[in-house]
C-alpha cells in the first residue's frame, strides 16, 4: 500500500486535491495480533485501511511541464 499511495501522489500532469486512506478503528481487534503485524513491517494504515480516496485535476495544457 505504501508504494501505491506514493505512486498516486506522483502522477504526472495533475494537481492532487486529495490522496487519503480511510481506516477502520482497532476496536475489537486483538492487540497481540496488531503488534505481531507491526513487528513484521506493517503499519496501522496497511492493517486497517479500507478505502483509498483519490481526487485530482488534470492540468491545462498551458500548465504542463515540458
């Protein structure tokens, strides 16, 4: 997910308005399981991420980098 999020933020010829991951809360999830996942390299966004909201606007031709 980290690469996906980064790639979206670097798309050419657009102005990013929003690039967010909406996450579920950890209520009811075993803390031990969360700690195990974090220990092997996951972050809380990767564990609880539900939806990626990406909003962008294509730049007008006059604003494009040449």
